[in-house]
């Protein structure tokens, strides 16, 4: 019996040794997205958000024009988009909505208007993996020193060039009489529209046989971009004074100007509005085929938004730069079609535009200055 137990013990030990010496099957290892992985995971999809400036998304002007550019990019590239309207017009309100978009996974945020300058200054550091675009402004800490982060692009427009074209077109159409200007807040972008418009009228008077005047009482800044009723009242006062056309660079205030002009045109009075930022012809329609929008001094806000999205998708986003959209790069102008302008006027405006592009005509960006 002892011998049998000894034999069994030896057999068991030998078996254990054989098992220990047998080759082991290695545990599966995740190689990760290294060179051995033929299909690395795609980068995160671009999701584009927007925080509105003063007014609503359908302000027929700056907010709407920017959003339409974003929507076009979304349709062309299959992107998710969203806009948020802040509860107030301070940096804290803007930062709240920017944070809400980031929390929802939006990694590119476009903000239209100079009021976002300090908010973007903070946000570009708080959210370094988010791309920011600010239109009509540049990030700063309150000291007005530009501080454009590597994840931010700042875009400006030559509003004085667009305003010039609108002023020249209005003067050529009217030939004589008074025109006026109603702005929103008295900020550089709106001032440039005004100064360019006045230079366009003066150029037409000096070179194109017109005799159109702009009286001081017919140049007004309302002070906001949202008071529709105030815009309508200001327009009524000007039209009652005999003004034939008003250039309204005022967001929602401009909507009030358009409403007043439409009411008067419907009653048989001939009055006009020069639109702003986008082609506002359809907003001025008061009957089939009839609009009180003579032409529009346009900024390529939608084009700028679209282009920045396309650049981000192509990995060519120009972070850290301040860009200017001008006549030279087709960043400003008037609509290609202006049903209320005759062909000769449209041709002359196009000629002036080309003169701007080649440098023959230089519109001043200073108040009170005329053509150089």
C-alpha cells in the first residue's frame, strides 16, 4: 500500500510539472489605434452653435444673416446646429449660453456682435478645445487690447464701402430730395455704414449729376437694436419731413423703419428704405412683386460664418487671426439683383464696386471725410 501511494504521488507530481511546462495561450491585448489598427476612430464630429446678439434670430439683419450662413453649412456638410438666445446683454449672460452649448457637445461657436468681445476673451481660455468666431469684434479683457486666442477668429467688415454703394444707388434713383439715416447703437460698425452712405450720396452729387441732401436732423442713432416701435416712430417723423429714402442700419429698429415704409407705400406714398447686412428685399414686400427696399448695403456675414465652418472641417481654421471682409475679397456689396433699380443705375454701382476692388476708388473710414 505504501508503495502504491508513493507511485501515485510521483505520477501526480510529474503531471503537474508537465502542465506547468506546457505553452500558455496569451490573453487578448487591445492594440489601440496604433499602426496595427487599419481603421482608427474618426475625429469628433463638428457641431456648430450660435449665441444671438441683441434681438431675435429672425431680426432680418445680423443675427438672421449669421444663422442662415450656419444653416447653409449644416445642409451642405450634414452638421448639427443650435442657437441660444441669452437672457441679457452682459458678459455673464453670454458666457452662460456659451457654456451651455459646450456642455451639449458643440465644439464650434459663432457669436455675432462686438458685445461678445469680453465673453469670448474668457471663453477661449475656459474651453480650449472649442473653436470660436466673433463677427464685428475681437476678444479683449476690457482694456481694448486685441487678444485673439489660437482657437478664435475675429472678423470685421468694411461697412463704409457697403454704405457708400447704398448711398450712391439711392442718390442716382432719387436724383433730388432728402435722404436720412437711422442707426441702432452708435458703435463703429454702424457709424461706418452712416459715413459711407453720406460719402456715396456726396460722390453721386459731385460726379453723377444728382442733387440729394442729408440734413443733420435726419441722421439719428436710436440707441438699441431691438426697439421696433421706436424705429417706426423715427421713420414716420422723417417721412413726414419729406425724406424720400432712409438707410436703416439698426437690426430690430430697422424692422420698424421697414414697417412704416410698407404702411405708407400701401397707402400710395412713394417712400424707400435702403436695407442693411443682408438682402432685405423680401422683408419690404407690401404687395405682390412690390417692395419698399430700394437696395441693401450688405455684409457677407453668412458667407463669413459658412467659410469658417468649411475651414474648420478642412483643418485650415485660421485661429489667432483678425480677418477683414471687404470689397476686394467680395465681403461687402449690394445684392446681385435689385428689382427697384433700373439697369443703368445697377451698372454704375457695379462699376463703382470694381473701382473699389482695384483701388481706384477709396472710401474713407473717418467721419466727415470724403473720397480719397
